[in-house]
């Protein structure tokens, strides 16, 4: 009789352990889905940042050209006054 009780206790412990493992697997699966969403958002943010930097660089070049033109115009006005 003790052997049967020991076997039943062992089986119960195994079933409890399997239940815990199933719970852990579900949690890991959920985390994997969240990781994929986070990675997707990070990639989109990186692409957006790269595009913004490209636009900023273009605007910076245009500003530099305008500053040069303004300086040239100032020099020409001084020459005109002489």
C-alpha cells in the first residue's frame, strides 16, 4: 500500500511540475511576442530618425548656401558704395 501511495505522490509531483513548465512556456511565448513588437517599433523609430537626420543635413546645407550668399551680397553692397 505504501508503494502505491508513494507512486501516486510521485505522479502528482510530476503533474504539478509539468503544470509549472507549461505556465513558464506560456509566459515565454508571451514575452517573445512582446519582444517582436518592441523590435518592430525600434526599427520604425530608427528609420524615422535616419530620415529626419537626412532632412536636417539638407536644411543645414541650404542654410550654409544662404549664409554665403548673404555675405557675398554684403560685400557687393560695400563695393557699390565705394
